[in-house]
């Protein structure tokens, strides 16, 4: 049985829902497997927001069709996801299908990146789940937001390739700052952080 990772968006959230804009998304060490899930806080029952729906779907497709290539799994999972979530960019499906760090543009994996082994990322959780499809409907993504997102994503890609952690870290903060300009996508906890 397959063990499938969830996802974490590093940069390009929301912008990637628009044609022509990229995101950097990574698979995380939280998994959906046959017997358990690591996407739910067992004490509260709250979802963590790590792309559990995509991970479960990819796991199901892999279990039913173990000989499919990553590309075939991705296309099948993306098509099924779009039936219920037409605004979904598919970045979560890409991370769960391909693993690692993916440069993604709506409907396609552009490339995979390798994070240097000595880089460690610490992720916080606000305990407030957000439904991306609902937030995308509300969000008004200005040209300024989209352009800033594109620049930050390109800088993060360049930083990973050149193994420049300082540049990587700086641009993660710039990505967060850019997101904070869209009030409808920020939870109260993130807005005050």
C-alpha cells in the first residue's frame, strides 16, 4: 500500500490559481496511508491544511492502479479534484504525486528542486483551517500582488539552486508579506503574527 505526503506551499499561493503564475510547493513528512492519517489533530479533529484531500485521492489512485506513471496519476487526480473544486490550482496534487519540492504552474509541473540537506524548515500551525477554494473566490488578486508573487517565486527557485539559504529565507518572508496584502486569505492568528 502506498504512503502519500501532504503539501506545504512555500510561495505563490493564490497566484498559482491564475494562468501563467508559478508556485513552489513541497511534500511534507505528514502522510496518508492505508491505516492512518497524519493530517488531523487527534485531540480536536481539526484538519491541519496540508492537502489531505489530494493526498487521499493520490493514494487511492496509486492503490487501484500501481503501474501508473507519476504523470498519469497526476492527470487522473487533477481531473477528479477539478470536478468538485474547479478553482483548485492542482499544486497539492502535484506535491502528493511527485514528492519533494516542485515548481508548479496551473496544470503542470515545471521542474523539481532539491533542497540542500542541511536546510531545516520549521512550520507553525494557527489551528485555524482555511478552505482555499472559498478564499480564492473572495480574494481580489491585483496585478501588483501577482507580479510580486512571480518575483518572489523566481527568487526562491534561484536561491534553492544556488544553495543560498539567506536569500531563500528572505524571500519566504517576502512571500508572507505579499500574502498579508490580501485580507481575505489571512486568518486572525496570521494577521497578528
